C-alpha cells in the first residue's frame, strides 16, 4: 500500500510512530491520503483510541473542511468524541504538494477523558469562597503572637511588680518562668521579651545562660 501513496505522505509515515510514542497510548496519530474521492487512512498508530485501522475513512470534520478547496485551514485543538464516548482533544493538519494541492492530512486524537475527570475533581478541591479569603500565614502568625503575649503578660502579672521597678534578679526570675513554659520556643520570643523587660536581646541570652548554669 505504501508504494501507491504520494511520496510526500510516505516521508511523513515515520513521524506517526514518533509522535504516538512521545505522547503515549492515549494519543492516536493518523495519516490520511486524499486523492480524488479517496480519503482513507494510510498510516495509524494507537488506533484503539477511535477504533479505526488502515483503510478506514476520514472523519466528517475533515471532509467538511475539504469543501473549502484551497482555502482549507488546519483545525487545531478541537473537542471530539470517539464512538465509545471518550472525550478527545483533536487536531487536523492538511498536507499539500508542491502545486499547493491537498494530498493528505495528519490527525492527532488524544483521549483526555481521564484528565477531564481529574480536572473536575481538582476544581472542586481548590474551590474557595473568595469573599471569605483569609491569609493562613497571618492567622497562624497572629495566633502564635497572641500565645506569646499572653504567657508574658500572665508571668509579669504574677510577679506583682512593674518592670520598671524590677532588679536584675527579678528579671532573671521572669525569664526562667518563661523558659519553663516554653515561651522561647516561639519564633521572635527573645526580641519580644527583651523589649518588655527593657533590656537587650543579648541580655536575655545571658539570663538564659545563667539559668542553665544554675540548674
């Protein structure tokens, strides 16, 4: 059969397997010969996608496009369906000879049924209420800051003495109580406590070192 087809089409046949192999078993690649009333498949790979084989006729969409004669244009990325109801993404590209005559077409049909199902599932999963948009990062950050603020406030309240009147030993005691509660495991706690106690962050580190030495 290959000896009877146009040389240009014969040269394209090796591309059929390459395209199909690249995109996998759900990609059907078809080469049609168009010669007068003859519009049939001369090469095909993964024909199970549409259930066609060598010699099968061209689909209606390609035949209708040919009625435009020389004004025919490639039909790219259109939605199609196989005989068994699978959803296809298809492209039909017309091939011309040196005299600008259409001699065939290359068709690609990709079964995207599984992707359509996955797309719907993902759309449902990622759907959000835009009117209720909240930054999780800000929420988590605010919650952590609230925890730290409360721990420090309660610890200072328990001392019964304003920070401005505290001596070093009393401030060390506050830092120890905060450390025992795990306050310094919270990001930014050193800087916050230093600010509240009116000391430098290095002083807080020194207090913690003293506490560890005395434990």
